[in-house]
């Protein structure tokens, strides 16, 4: 059913003296939001109010998702003020939407204030709330601000593998291997077991920095915990060996990767072909290219 048709059905019910439930209006509002028709969504909300239908938290969260998607934080504040005026308490989703919206718009100080606002309303920020903030800050490259969030997280909130993955990936993208490795230590101290998605970015960063020996130590830790290297792990070592001019070790690592039934990605093939080419190994370069082509990549 089209949105306009659905709206006509609700109006027809009201015309017959029937009072539609809020869930029907919420579905209509959600439909308009998903089609990026935010103005129409607010129009339906106003119609709910004029029809005497109680507007719940769920309705306002749907509206917040729409305005925050387009980073219209002025409108988002208006929604929050209206909720407060009506005595409707915000929940985790409300705060999460605001944090994401502020980060997308670059209003980092406002995003941080959300945490303080939660506390003032006796709604203690959880790890999930912090994770959203960390994720958004990392996404927009604000590593310095991430450290400030970490300070808040350590105040009684235990990290989990998901937020640690986000942090490690963000740090390694900025070549801040010391901080990335420190996250692993924090995980160890808190009894959180790193997975391969935690180790791979660090291994890739070390290999990129030509610190292969250190990278191998993490590989040993992985094996010790029963974690098997994946295509990304092997690809990191192959690229690292090639950077160091160790094309034979790169080729050996590549063959071992294939022997494990893993499929190299484009970057791994390109690095290997380029490495052979620079060494003048034309036959090997062509062989790698033909094999790459035969895989349909």
C-alpha cells in the first residue's frame, strides 16, 4: 500500500468515528522517513496530535532518525525540547541518533555533551553508547577525541571486542601502532579475548612499517590461541616482504596461503606481481598474473 493511500485509510477511520492506534501512524511516519520525506513525516505527527492520539517515544525516535540522517541538528533539538515539554523520557536510541547526527555534522563538542546530558538525566551512558561515539569519531578521523572518550569509558565500563576492533583499526589507519597495541593490553587486563579482526590491523601496520619480526610475534600468539590466519593476515605479510625486497619469502607465503585454501584479494596479487616485476622475475610475474586471471578476479 502506498503512503498516501495509507494516510487516506487513517483519515477514513477518523471520519467514521474510529480512533486509529498510534502504531498505524508510526508506520506511516516511518515510511515517509525512509523515503526521505521528513516534512511529510512531521505533518503526520502533527495530525496525530490534532486528532487526540497520544504520541509516544517511538514516534519521536523515528522523527529523530530522519532529521539526524540529514544532520538537521536544529530540528533535532526542537524534537528533544518537545519531548521534554511533554514529559517523554529519552532512551538509548534517542541519544545514539543525536550522537551520530552531531558527529556527522562535525559538532564533536555537542556529541560529547550528550554523555553529560545522559548523566544529568540519571541515564548512565553504557558501553553501547560509548561505542557509537567512538565509531563515529573514528569514522571521521578524530583520533585525538577518541582518547577523551576512552577516559570516560574506563570509568567503570568494561570494553568488549567490538569497540576494541574499532579502536585498533582507527589507530592503525593513522599509523599509531603504539596506541593500537595498547588496546590489546587493555583487553588482556579486562579479560576480553582479541579475535583475528583485532590482530590483523596491527599485523598489517607492523608489516607496512617493515617490522616483520614483531608482526610474527602476533602470529605466534594467534596460533597459540587456536586462531588461524585468514587472507588478510597472509596479504599483510606478503606486502611486507615485498616492501623489504624479500620476494622469495613473499612467494613462499603466497603459496602457503593457497595451500590453506584461502583466496588472495586484488591487492595481494598486484603486490606480488609488482614485486616480481621489480626484481626482473618476468616469468614469475606472468605466472602470478595468469593464476590471478584464472580465478576470475
